[in-house]
C-alpha cells in the first residue's frame, strides 16, 4: 500500500529533522530553526494526506459500488485528516 514516493517523502523529512538538529547544535537563530520546523510540519501534513488518499482509493476499489459503504470510507478518511491536525 505504501509506495516508493511515500518512503522518499519520509526519508526527506528525516533528513530535514537531522538538519534542524545540526542547526540547533551550531546555535542557529531561532527564526531559522522555526522556519525549518514549519517546513517539516508541512511535509508531514502532505505525507499524511498522500497516505490517506492512497488508502481511500484502495479501499474504494475493494469495497465495490455500495454508496453507503463508500460514504463511510470517505467519512473515515476525513476524520483521519482532521485528527492529524
């Protein structure tokens, strides 16, 4: 279910976190650290959205054409996104 693009995103985020740790160790200004942390948060949010979307797509394909079941899956996906924030 998790394709290579998700893994690449998460590895990039991992690198960003290491970069922030280095910035902190080198005494970088607060503004720069917070800017990078905001970028990490945005990247994590995009990763969550991609994972939920891919899962929703897969579940809809497996579920078939039942309108009620599809509606429930979409609602669950929306709840996941809301909870992630």
